[in-house]
């Protein structure tokens, strides 16, 4: 495999990884997510991330991305005003 083929394969793999991280739950409604403010270091345990997020007032949390950051999640607030 030459260098051009290898770099193309590496780029394709990176695009697939990044696309899979952008998975919103469309069936159950919108889920808002935010990086944790208090979690330190790389995130390797969804359980620990969830605990930190719950202390921050979120409903859930998990490790995401290439850099393994802790992201906190909760249902998005309804922004429609009164009828």
C-alpha cells in the first residue's frame, strides 16, 4: 500500500469516527449535550461521567470523541412560548 492510499484510508476512517459521534436521538425528542465543567482528564468510564454530570444537574453523561471527553446530556427545553 503506497502513501497516497494509506492517507486516503486514514482520512476516510477519521470521517467515519467523527460522523458516528454526531448521533442525536431523533425518536425520543431532542437531547441537548454539553461538555462537563468539572470532569478532569480523559474519559474512559461512562459510569463516572454520568455521576459527574448528575452532580452538575444533568440527567445523563457519557464519554465521546477522539479525545474522550465527558459530555453531559438532558432533554432540551421547549423554547415555545405560551399559546
